[in-house]
């Protein structure tokens, strides 16, 4: 009845007030996490920029070694497949 008369129209209980403060804390933590993430990205970018030549050389060497090893491995596997297939065909042909 008090609500209808307008006596309790703007009353907020303690749980609702606490809910607003808890929501505000969550938003603050999310914003702080976002700022921390941006700071880490900037730090990593600065470090990568500083050591770009060294990192480029290391990755270039790795790329050349991996590429070379992959070519040799591919040719070896292809050679083995061809020789096994030819050997199987010869054994079937001889029978």
C-alpha cells in the first residue's frame, strides 16, 4: 500500500546497492586487465623491435634448415615408395 501511495517509491534495499558496487568492481577489474594486456603488447613490441635483426637471423636459419631437411625427407620417402611399388610389380610380374 505504501508503494501505491508513493511513500516507498525510491527505496533500494541493501542487496541492490551491493549489486551495483559489485558490478562496478567487475568493470574496474576488466578495464584494468585490458590496460595490462595493452601494456604487455607494447612491451613485447618494443622488445621485438629492439632485437628484430637477431630474431630475423635465427628464424631465417631455422627456415633454411627446415626447408632443406623437408626437401630431403620428401625425396627419400618418394624414392622409397617408388622402389617398393616397382619391387612389388616386378615380383607380381615374375610370378
